[in-house]
């Protein structure tokens, strides 16, 4: 009888063969079926052998053990070739994915005006392409499309570098001539993003310099413009970048310094004594010590509109910390913790809502390994 069950295509002998789990089952098949197969086909299986490719036992009508050894050697070579080709494909695909990820990273760096980092990463991409080129074409057939992707990133880099090297007025004139484009990493969107980032950095440095010199004129306007630009960029990003998180921290610190500086100027001279006495009367009921000067009083007065808005903002930040923690985005968690700490400095530590939020913040600090 012609075998019809347990058949599989064997890549070793390049045809369909029966496959048995054990040698005993293969030998039993020969014992009970060889005569019927002989009558039907004119030849019958006479021995069993293990196939390394199929991972089981086949039967054959070739009685020669020498031929069997040659076939085993052939199969082993094919297994080695197949294993090597599979390994090469996995390696080159992983490398290709790394290149693709780096191209995206380059575009993000360009949006933040980090030309040096983008150029360094671009050089790494070309080294990776050379490494991929060493593999046979059968391992990765999309080498040309991957190279095109890197070339487009290079072209974008050169355009951005050229424009950012122009005077500011010429930069604005250039981008105003570009047509709108919905693509995230189009030239117009990358340049627009880079201009905003540079403006934010300029405003932050300018404001910090003014505060260091004890000046308050123009600081509030600069902080307001900076916050507006940060908000525009944040609205376009799924997750806030480290640059934006750092900018928010610096803005909160500058706002705090500005209010402290204004309070200090208001209470200079004879007013400082009156302010201290008033603050002492305000807190005397709970038996706590009155603040000795304006530096110790909370900027945000309890139960004011700003107080309510600040408490709601802090609750939202705590929720963001929870979400970031669930995503194992610990860097974002730590940045948010710093922001909450800055905001809390402007509130009265004796307020019950503030105490509750402070307790939650302390718990997060412990979770994140902070003291």
C-alpha cells in the first residue's frame, strides 16, 4: 500500500516523506507494510533513519548505509545553511530597525535644533548601512529603501542646518515662503518647531539673567510668552520631551523667584516690620510661629482663586505621575515630582489640602528612590 498518512515535505530530500516520532514506530511501519508497498510500487522501505531537518524518522527503500551517511551529511549541511541564513536575516532586520529608529531620532533632534547630535547620529547610520551591505542580498532585500530613508534624513539635516545658520529675519522670511505640510517631519514643521525651541531658550536665559540682577520689569511678559510657546509644542507631542519638562521646571522656579523678588521690594524699609506683624496676627490662632519676613510667607494665599487653581493643577500633576509610573517612564515621573515640589513651595504648608498633596508627593519620592 502507498503511504498516505503522517506525510510531510522534507527539505532534505526535496519531496514528501512519512514522518515518525520514534525509530520504533518507523521500523514497525516497515515490518507491517513493506510487502503491500512492494506489490503496489515495485519497491518497499527497508530501513529507517533520523532526519535532522524534519526532526523525526523517515523510511527509505535504499538499503545502503553508506548512501544514508552521505544523505545525512547533506542534510546536516543544509541545516547549517538554513540556520546561518535565518541568523543573518534576524541580525540584519534588527540592524535595519535600529537604523529606522535612529532616523526618527535624527528628525526629533532637528526639531529641537540639536544639529551636532543629529549629525553624529547620521554618521552612525551610514556605518550601520555599510554593515548591512556586508550581508547577502537574500538576508535583507530592502537595503535600497533603507538607504533612501537615511538620505532623506541627511537632506533634511542639511536644509535645517543652512536655514538655522541665517540671520533671524532671513530665517523667518524663508519659512514664510514654505507651503503648509501636514507631515510631522516636513521641513516647514521641523523649522517652525526649532524656531520656537530657540525662542524658549532665549527667553529662559534672558529672564534668569534679569532675575539674577534683581530686575522685575519685563520678566512676567517673558515668562508668559515662554509658557505659551511650551504649550504650543506640548500640544503637538504625545509625550512631553525632556526639553519641555526642563523648561517647565525652570519656568516654575522663575515665577517663584519673581514673586519673591516683588514681595521683597514691597516690604523693604519700614514696611517689612508691618508685614511681619500682620503675618504674626494671621497665624497666631494655631499657636505656630509667625514668619519673620516676607520670604517665609506663602505666595499663594489660602482660599484665593489662584489657590484653587494651583491645587487642581497639583492634583493633575499627581495623576500624570501615576500614569507615567504605570508606563515605567521613571524619568518623566522624577521631572513631574520636581515640578510639584516647586509649586508646593508657593503654598502654605499648614493648609490641609497642601498637607495631603505633600504626603502623596513624599510617597512618590520613596517609590522612586528619592529621599
